[in-house]
């Protein structure tokens, strides 16, 4: 904290007359000061708060708030000092500011001699009124700080030094020290990623003045509000946090509760019910019950949390509704959970290291577990491309590629990316002639081609619709699955037709194909058609596409094609573009005959078959039946129907089976009707939610759905879009780490972003609802690493995720995983309880992340942090 002193005023030379005589007795001074303060406190509070606002505007520093706190004690102790001549000075990031009491006014003077006057009715020279005004000013500020709802984050003592001007430590590698005013202005012009300055952020941490001043004084202009600065101060922490988190974790017991059986199999006793944690998100806490309507309206404009009308929808039921089964079972006792969590108030130190692995900057822990892969008995069914997560979760940091740059913005990124961000050329050498990718100087260029559409994906997309107009891209067909996607140009250009594509491919000899896709701003995951079900619910994809995806659909009873049958919506289409469709080579003819026989026995009809003369390829389109009639009329039960006890929606680590699930017959069941056309399906509750079942928030499911959507629209409009330092034109790849109904993603519909909705395996299984409304996502257990490359998301959003995770696994490795998948300068938004917010901020600071916004209200809080380019040196 900056030094504060009381001294003889340097402004005496300006002609301020000093009173002769005055009160000499210290005892009398104390009596008159303290008794008069109470009388004037209530009357002067609004005016003095306004005056404090003017001071904060001059300095914008945390030190502004601290000075009056110390000044109160200084006033009482040093009673022989004439208060008319008392000046309080303190260091700011930019200038020195002086407070001075003079007869009839409060005066603020900076070093340049600029005066800001707050005139009041003149009083007698050194009268008791003037004295009380001064003391009241000090006491009011103390009262404001003490009663503030915004609790400051607990900072390590070493970090407090960073807040003292002139007391900073060495800047991190690749960073710079303090930013001058000129450099801030220059950066504001050149840097698209505009965020608030650190001085503004720290002031918000300590006091509500920035939010409440305008509420108290609506007549103030907008220019008096705290505005986001155009530049982000460089992190000036030491490199004392170098990683492997050999944390000296004082108070963070390692609790790793792994549920090995996360699947749902109704008839085999594996499906258990668990209590749902109550999420109490208190959205509107007003400490002043006397605010009138105008003041309430002004407050709504500035709230980080939405208003109270929405608060009740965020209380999840503490009982397990039968309709909302979970993908996994929480089995840890509450006492164990509490013992595992960090003790309140403790500061944990972390020592970070880089991950030293063969895959370097492309490390995916659950796909690059070489020790586990070596122990596999067979790789015949691509077991070596499936997930094999390490026993101990990752606690080291993945390094950056040499020369890493901020990704190119969408839509230019669809055509080119920085070579330095994904320095791989093998795919260009092997597939360059098919227009997948080409190397051009410092860029990797993507002409938009593929093995089956060398002349461009858009032409190929249009040819498919010409062959089958009923496919109706962007209307009837909204969410599709692209198997063996390559660099995902097919999905990338389907955005032009308002279609959302879940693309996937294995991490194989086509190095970095999924990484290329994500770097381009196209959704994709690393996955394989192997021995386990894909992490999606049944009956959700409108169309499934495979263009030379190298999957042997016809072998082993058609097990892999039957997995697509599980995922495909009744009445949905499978588009297969491969050489057996249009070539007459013996091998191709054999495969075509096998596929024809298999699809016929599955009751799939061929609805179109066409050759693309421009690309010199062909494709066939199959349609899945909409009812069970064909199944019942088959002469042979091959492939067999699955047992009734087999849960088609169970998808987390569930082995594949060569069987077909029957289709629903109840008209009110999911899958009996096609969803509304896009975009109507986005906002309209699915027809199968209109029954008596309760939703996640204990209301009728349809009401829950609508309330969730309204809630997230309100949060986006009042907070996320403008108030937490996110420059949305820089955001493309977004993940909602704990989605319920997909309301957050739906509220972002008009933004040029796509959202990967994650439904955790221990949360209510609402993922089918997300698909029904024309969005997409997948299941995942956040106690494990996610199947994506490092540095692939611009924004991660976690709504009450981490506090729930602490019941099952350590929080530290989860944040390390967040660091792995988040791009440098990417943002993490966390809404959670205050204890969890503080714990995450502590870890984030040790990672040299920047705190953009922290807002604590009662037991709830919001945190927005930004990852930096910092990496440990060892």
C-alpha cells in the first residue's frame, strides 16, 4: 500500500490564510470531532460518496479507498494538527493527488495544480462544521468499505507487493513492465483484445463505488462511470511459479474419486440414482430496501447477476427425478468431500513445470498415454486410438509451439492459419493434391477441398441437396455428424447453409487434422470408431456423413454401422461417399454388395444415388426408418434387436454391441416426430417435454426450458456481452463446460461463434434436449482430460461446475486441463460459490493469468480470468 502521511500543506503559498488561535486542547478536539461526526454522517453521506467518486476518477487506484481508513486514526491521534491545514497525499499509477479542507469547500488538487471544487455553504473559519465534514468523509468511506458486498479476493502476501507502485517484480518472460499512458493508447489502437486495466479491476474488487455511485446519483453523466481500459497491464509476477504442481498444497487434500462405471444400463443393475446437488444461485441481493423504481432500473443496467425473477429457476432439485438419470454415480460421502476441499483462508503455493512428453506442444493426456497403449493386447479395433487416461491427472503445463501467434480471426481462419501455431507439413505432402491443405510461407492454406470434393466443399454440399431436396440444409437438417472429417472443410462450409457439424477423426497418421480444424474455427473432436460407443445420446443427428472415412462398416456384423444407427434420428439420412459406390474394382464391388445387404437388413432405404461429374465421385444416401414396422416384418432377426434393458442413451465408456434398438411407439416419446424446422426449434420446447415430468429446476420441464433460456439471455445482455472485458469479435470457439438445456449457447445464436455443450457424466442427462433445439455437445467427465488438442478454445464457461467437481476429484488438475485447452489470451468465466471462486483465482494467479473481473455477492460470485503467454522455464 502506498505511504500515507499528514503534513503541513504545500499549498500555503497559494494564499490560503491560516487561522490564528483556534482550539488548543487535544481533549476538546476529540470530543467535538467524534460527537459532530454522527450528526452529519447521514446528511452528508450521499454527497461525500459523490466526492469519493471524483477522487477515484482522478486516480482509479485501490489506494484511494485505503487512504481515508488510515486518515481516521491519524485524525484522532494527531489532534494538535490544525485540520484546516491537513493534506493527505498518496501514490497513484499516474499522478499525485491532494485532499485539502479549506473554508467553505472540499478541494482536490493534483500535481499539475488542477482543482476540483465541491462548494458548500460557507462556514466560519475553522468552524466545527468544517471539521466534522472532514471526519465524516473519513468515516463514510470506512463504512462503505466495511459494508461492501464485494469481498476482495485473498491475495498472497508476495502478490500484494505487485499492487504498490514502484514495488513490482520482474515481468514474466516475453512480457513487459509497467505500461505508460502512451503505450496504453497505442495498444488500444493496435490490439483487438480490449480488456479493462488492472487498476480498474482492483478498484472493483475492493469497493462498490464504481457500480453504486451512478445509482446513488443518476444525474451524473456516463463519463463518471468506471470504464474498461483499452489495454491489459502485463503480468508482473515473478517466475516463482514454475510448474508441475508439486504444489506445497497446504490444505488441498488429494481426493480422487473415480467412478469406473459411468454408463447407464438399466437391466443390469448398473444404473443407480444419486442426489443432485442444490445450486443456489442468488441473483438479486439488494442491501437497500428503500430504493425507488428509477434507482432499481439503473441498478439492473449494471448487475453482473440477473435479477431476482430468475433466481428460483437456478435451484436444482435435491432429489433425483426419475426422468433425469445421470451418466455416472456420485459415491463420496459429504464428510470426505469437505475434508478434501481446501481450508478457508489458506494460501497454497504452486510450483509449475512443463510437461516433458514425446508429443510436446500437442499433448492430449488421454490419447497420448504411451504406457497404457503399450499394454494393449490388440490394436485390431483401433484400441490404441481410444481414450486411455493416466492414473494421475495432469499437473504440468503443455508448452507453446515456437513462434506461437494469436490465431487469425474467423472467417479468414477458414482459409488460412499460422504455420507456427500448428507446424505440421505431412498432411500437406500427402493430401495437398486433393486441396486439403497447402504450405505457403508462414501460413497453412486450406482451399476447401477434400478427397471426395477436390473442387470445393460448397459445390459438393449443393450436389447432395440436388440429389435429395428433402435433406433441406439449414431447415430440416440442422445438426449433422461428419465421420473421419479430415481437416473438417465439409463442416466448415456447411456454416454457409446454417448447419452445425460435429466433426471427428482419430489422432492418427494424418497428423494434426483435428488441430487444423479447430485452429480454423471449425468444431471437431479427436475420436475413433473403435470398441466403445461415441459420447453422444441416441437419435440426435439429422444427417450423418462419411466421405472416404476409412471405416469398415460392413465387417463383424456391421457393428460400427449399427453405432451410427443408434445416433441417427428416426427418418434421418446417412450420406456415404466412397469408391464402392461408383467404382467397379473387385474389392469395391464386394464392399458394395456387403453394404447393400447389411443396410437392407437394418431397414435402411436407398433414397438417392448420384455421381458428381465435376469431382468425378459418387455418393449414396440411405434413410433410417421412422417406426418398427420393417423390424417386425424381417424374415431373419439379423442384426438382432437389442434387449429392452439396453439403454440406447448410455454412452460413456460403454462397449459397442452388434444390435439395433427399437424405435419409440408412444406418440409423446422422443423420436416419434421430427423436430421443428430451424430456427424455430431453437426456442420452442421439444414436444416430448410437454408432459407432467419435472425439469432440472423442479418446474414442469417445458417451463424450465423456457426460464433457462430467458435467464441466459439476460445474463448475456446485462453482463457477458459488455461488462466483463470480452472482445467478442476475437471469440470463435466456445465451450460451455456444464450445460443444462443449452440456454447459454442459444443466447449466443446471433454471435459468430459455435458452442460445444458439455453435459458432465454426473449431471442430469439433458443432452438430447440440446440436440433437439438444433445445438450440439457431448458427454464428458471433467475428472479426466478432454479429447481435444491444446490451445483450441477462445472461451470456456463454467456455471457451478467446479464446486460440484470438488466432491469427486481434485480441483487443481481440472484447472490445469483448462489451461491446456484454452488459447493464450482466451477467457475463463466461472459462476460458482465464493469459496470456489477464491480457490480458482488463487490457482489462476499462480499461472500468471490476468483477473479481468471478480464479483462476489454473498455466497455467490463471478470470475473472469484471461490466460497469458506465460510458461515456466523448466
